[in-house]
C-alpha cells in the first residue's frame, strides 16, 4: 500500500509538506501542490479515512443541496455541469459529496439537522430560488456554505454576471439593426430570471428603445415548454418583434420550435439569442447564438471558496462574479434596414 512517505520520497518534498498539500493548507506553493497531487494520482495513494478524520478533525465530506424547479434533478444541463466541476475540484483533495436527504431514520428532518447529523465539513448550495426557508436557515448557521447562482448576504456566493450577459445580448442584436426586441423572461422567483430581465430593461433603455409591456413574456422556469408558450404569445401580437432574447437556452429552443410551427423561420423572420450555452445549443437548427456561462470556473471558484472556510474554520460571505461571453452562431440575422420602434 502506498503511504504518505512514498509520496514524499517520489516528489522530494518533506512528509509535512505532503501532508499540508493533501489537507489543502494555504502555505503550500502551487508548484508543490501540483507535483504532490500528480504523484498521488499516479501512485494511487489512498489515505486512511478514519485516521485522517481523527488527525484533522474533519469528516472529509461536503454536503450538496440541489434545488431546481423543472423536476429533472441532476439531468439539468447547467446545474449538473457546475456540480461536476465542483466535484472534480474537491475530490482531488480527498473530499466526498453527500447529497441531501431530509430523511434520517425514517423521520423527516431539515437540511440543517441532516448535515449536523452527518457531520459535514461544509455545504454547497445550488439553487435558483430565493424563498426556500430551510436553505436560508442553513446559510445562517455556523456550517461553512457557498451558494451558486443565487444572491445571499449570509453565505459565500459564486454567480455568473447575469446582468452583463443581458447587456451583451441586447448590444449584439442592436448592432445587427434590431430595434423591436422582445424578452422571454425566467420566472420572477429566480435570481437569474430577475437579473437577466433587469439587464434587458436597463440596456434597452440606455439605447433609447421603447419596449412595449407585451414584449416581456414570462417563460416560467426556463423550460422548452415555457419558451414555446411564451413565443406563441409574442406571435399573436399585432406588431411582431424582429428579435427575441430568451433568459435561457431551453427557453430559446422552445421559442425556435414555436416559430417553426407557426410557419416562420429563424433567423430569416426572427433572430434569437439564448443564455447558458448548454451543449445542445450548438446542435439545434440553426445553431443558437447565446451567452456562455463558464461552468468550469463557477464550480472551481465555489470549491475554493468553500475549502477556504473549512480550512480556516471561519465562515465568510464573499461574493465572486464570473464573467460571461457572447457566442455567435447562426440564429441571428442583420437587418438590411433599421426598424423603427413599434407603436
């Protein structure tokens, strides 16, 4: 069996340095950490979990709360990608993930009770909803937490720049000559939905565009069905928009289907921009222009922020905003002549 002494001998670092690297101490250089972790992987080193728990006073377990409103669970394309990135970054340091269940010994318990019972070192919360009371209770507790894609003053937060993403989408459509822009919004109870709507309204106002109220349509919880039904409402208007910015790729894909079912075409009749850059967005017809969220960076930043709290044994409420980028594909068309605002 490979021991910590074998790792030290192979890398040339002391046993103390190897131990610190394995336990993610801050006073180990990036070069040393990488060399040691590479050797750990190459040699198949597995620390004794019981001994490690006694020595470090940690359970080496991180709790996961995953809440999404579509009911698809881990099949959700955006959240699953973020969790996978988070998993990779904590797993390489020896942590296991424990997905929350509210049942302990066949009795329903709160998230806080569940994680106290399990003795987790920290919790990552992936949620789009503002109003889960049990999540709020957990964030206000002494357990280190990090929240992804949600605002909180009681917890560390990692989120995409949803507001700026809307600016990028609107500016791009404006540069193509579009003045009659509609927005398929995410549900008002979601942080991302609100931020992206605020970005759309602020950016269109800054460009001097008059957006009619009926051009803002609720797409529900970022589903294809929500996008389809929202686009049907836009298609029923007497004055049609020339471009639609959807708050999520699933919404955009649903809208594209509604456009095709109504006998129209993308981008000849309507230009469409989405948000997320989920994998399928590049394979729909036409490939979707969208705002890309960097799920790898979101997961990595969340892991580092949570581990920092675990190692320092001090809870923080730092907030990290991850930049987004416009990905141009084939779902938008430049107008030959600039359109006037609808009456």
